[in-house]
C-alpha cells in the first residue's frame, strides 16, 4: 500500500500522505462551540495527510442538527483556534467544512423559530433528531435573490473567521442533500429564475459561493465536496452525469485546492468528474453504494487506477486515531461503536486506543 504514503500537493500544502480524514458529524458542540475535548480528538488524528472537520454552520439559519459547531461569531472562531493549534502542534493540516443545511433544518434550532431556507418550498421528507424526539423537516421558505446574496456573504464571513481561527483552508459542502446540493438538484430546485431550470442555472449558486470565498481567502485554501447521484435527505438526481462535469468546468478557472467526491455507487460519474476536473481530486470510494466503510485496500485500488490523488476515509479514522501506523502494520483495527457517534463525552471519541497503547 505504498501509494497511500506518497506525498501529494493540495493547494500550497504538501501533504505527507494521501490519507484524508473525511468530515464526520459528532454533535458534541453544545451551543455551537467546540471544546478542549474537540481539540484532543482532532490532534489525535494529526497523522492524516489532511483532516477535514465535521460540518460547521456558516450562519444561524445554516444549522441542521443539534450540537453542531458554528463559525459565524468571533467566540466560535476563538474556540476553533484551540483545535487548529493542537493539530498544528502535532504537525497536522486541517480544513474546516462549511455546511449550510438548507431545508434539512427545523425552527427548533433557531432562536427566532424561523423556517429553514432552501431554493424552493419543497420539504425533504425527512426528520430531525431532537432532545424531545424526532420531528419532521418542515416545508422551507424559498430563498429570495437577497437571501442568496446574503448567504454567499455568510460563507465568506465564515471562511474569514476560519483564517482567524488558524485553519489551513475550508471545504464547501455541496453534497449529501444540503443547501448547495439542493440548488444543484432539479427535484429540490424548482426555481424559474437565474438559479433554477437549466444545468447552467442550477450550478450558479455553488460557483458563486466558491468564487466569493476564493476571492476572500485565496483559492488554494478552498475545496468543495460533491456527491453525485446521492439520494440523502430527499435528493433525487436525474441528470448527475450532466450536472457535475458542468460544475467542474465552471469551477476550473478558479483553481481551487481540490474537489472531494463522496461516491455513491456512481463510478462512471466519478470518471466523468475526474476527466473534467484539472486539479487535485480526493475520493471517498463507494463503487457500488453498498460498502459500509472504505478499507485501505479499496483506497489503494482507486489510487492505482488513477481515479484520484488522495483518498478520504471516515469510520476507520473515527476508531483508529493512529490509522497510518495501523495501515503500515497491516492492522489490527479498532471497531467503531455506533452508539457513541453522535453526542456524549470522551467515550467513543477520544478513548480509542493506539497500537502503542495495547
């Protein structure tokens, strides 16, 4: 598996290996603030070529789940500084994922009880977990042109705070059925203006966010995550093979640090994205959509095939803070405890043992 341990350039960063820690929601940021426990969690995994944090809301209305972190106030940026300092002290590199959930939200999350916003007044059909039980996602409020412009600025503000917090860059979440993905998908976007209808119009918002954030902090510090053909959160894409190559061509002039593909049984579309994107590509490979987790063997295979430049893994990083060392040794690997994935304390978070501790 030597390919996993080759260096690769991402923006202006030279990564020591091609093993990326994928973003994973952990719901331990009560009040939107990360803690010293968060700092310890990410610092333990600083051996990754790149860490991409859990989804972090760029605005109050961008929140989609309880106890997720924000990056839209100075207090939140100062809290994140403890995380980036801890990672950098161990020689790591870390991007924050900026995730606006769009219609995947609920009034109970927002101080003013507002409706979540989205391209169109089309509900996801899903539910949100709350401390009071499961609640249906409501029909969202369709965004006005002023809302769209202000949301672009929210991403810029969050990216600027990310720089103040010491992050090496930001990843824009345009996958998994969240706001940017909702604009890309015709089943969630029924607009008749410049942001809906044709493929060119539906990719416009994602491109505008990428351009504005790149202008603010530099394109070498900006990545974007996509998930072609992913049906999460009520998404039903019928033209993924047209949308994503078009998006790649539109983004190419901005020379972003990378594009990150969360594959969802869409290997042929992955190949189309690879052909259309001239820069660094990170892949979370799921060729059939049935694999529960990405194995080191699968990661090596897609690198050898030339499908990507680096590979993101999720569950293995969650349970194995020393994952590179374990891969070099051929295992063994800790098994993750699903009951501790979301919320809680250090258990199932910072207490997974390293090989050295056995």
